[in-house]
C-alpha cells in the first residue's frame, strides 16, 4: 500500500497550498517521523513566501530537505519536531528535531534528526533552529565578560541572541526595537529593553537583526570606538543604504556578517550536530517560551503565512500544530 503525507508548498510567490504527497517507507539507516509541531521562521519564510530570494542566493538559501526550486513551487521550512515511528530501534518512539519543511510525516536519514532532551518540551523544541543561529552568532561575536552589548531587532533571531548572551557574567545586554510590545519579551529573557532613540550607547558589541537600513545605521551609532556590528539580517533582494561617512572611519568601526550555514571559524572543531545539540540543551530554559507568541493548525498555514508576509500577526514565532492534520 502506498502511504501518503500532507505537505505545505509555496505554489507561486504569495500563494501557498496544502497537497497530498507520496510517503516512502524508510530504508536502512532512515527514520519515519510523525510531525507534532513545526515553527514558522518569520523573517526567512516570509521572504521566501513573497518570492524575494535573490537568484544568486538560491543555492545558499536551500533548506536541508527542500523540495522544488526558488522562487516556486517549493516546499520550504526548517523547524520541525516529531516522533519517530519507524527506524533504528534506539530512535523509535523518541521525540526528535529535524531541519525539515512543513509536512505531516517525513522520511529522512537517521543522522538528520537530533533527539530532544527529556527536559525540553516538544512545543519549545521548534525553536532549536533559531537558537542554533544564536549560538553561532555568539561564537562569531566572541563577547567578553562585562561587555556592553546591544541587540538591535527583537525578532526571533534577535531575541534568541539576547537570551543566549544574557548569561555572560557582568554583561549589559539591551534589546532594541521600535515595538514597545517587545519590552515584556525582553523582561522575560532577563535583558534590558529600549526604543532605538533611547538605546544605551558606548557598546563594545552590537548584534544587528532588524533587517532594516535604519537598524543597521543605529547599530553603528551605538558602538564605542573600535567596536563591531555583527550583522545577522537577511535582506533578500532588498538593497540597504547606510551612511559610512562621519565617524565610521575616524572611530574605526566594523561590520561583520554571521551566517548559520557555516559553523563559526572560531569553533572550527565543532560540527553541525554538536552545535544543534547545544541549542537543544539551552532550550531546557523556560525563558525561551516568551518567543512563541501564537499557534495555528497545519491546515491554516497558507492563510497564516500570507498574513505574516503582509506584516501580521505580530507574534515572534507562530507554532504549527498537527494533532488533527
């Protein structure tokens, strides 16, 4: 008997659909996973939904188990948590995280899943991919004890970075965003909060994650001389203009990119699996629940992503449930 699964697909830029797809049985060294939750990575997935991936970045932007090609039709996503139904005995029945698009069931190599620790709720584990990005950013930034740090942009990535850096002894970490509704999130994460105009300057390090030119320019303004902005934003096809006159050269400021597709050279001895396992261990901390601000059913995914791509709802991470899928 041919088995089937249901999958979310971007049929064309701006139009998603749910379709039925064949589900192969797992072969040797593979697992069949029944999905419990997926998470919508707001910035990247809405950019994909709008068809704004630059042609020159199609290869770089591929998700590990992406089906189809940009701009569409394409299945895209990378925050999936589910239970192993078939596969190696040591994995059957375990809850796992996988960098997989939104599907009710899927088959992947066993080494593509990471077991969720027992002290991490499955619903929180959907954040593992975003927290992995934050871990890599922290490795790239290499902050020091007592540093004065601003994180500009209180989206999923910015909030995850702030949460990770909050544990640095003696550090002052401030989350900067124009939306005052992000202040309670900052408080839950244990960091300060400020609107861009009120942000505290004199920073040794600024992590930028707002995906706006204004945010990047403000990040530079917040730096001490010789300071550095670590750029995490992904702009897609949009061009960003910033002023590099004035104090940029005289204060010897720097802007450096960070990208989760490569393990930070500062931790070259660590592999992708080790980085992901660390992200999942960090998610034992209930502070991260503040990043999940909404929930929808799998069948609602096409309409919810369309609304998110148009600017709403404002939740940081929308968690997708599969109980009735």
